[in-house]
């Protein structure tokens, strides 16, 4: 899990975010929410959710239902 987290952190920094938060796991994928610490408490649009499989392949979640599922899981983990 730490390798997957490091992949997520590196991606977040590369695209301009300074923080990630685990957002659940499903179907062999680990989900993460990438965001800027300064935006907490502000409505900034759709969350930037990424998913990483066990091999380390990263993909950005575009599907709205999948994003909303990840957000609900993230809230459960807080």
C-alpha cells in the first residue's frame, strides 16, 4: 500500500496538488482524492479522483458515479 500511496503522491505533485487522501478500494483498485490543502472547506468543482491497480498503473476517474462512490468512501474513512 505504501508504494501505491507514493505513486499517488508523485502524480498529485506532478499535476499541481499538494495532498492526497485515501478514498476506498474496489475491484483491485485503490482510490485517492488529490487536492490542495488550501481548498479544504471550499467548493471547487468535481473532486480529482485517481485509481491505481496492484501493478501500479494509474488512471484518472472520469465517470461521475465512480467519483461519487469514491467521495462517499473517503468520508467513511475520515
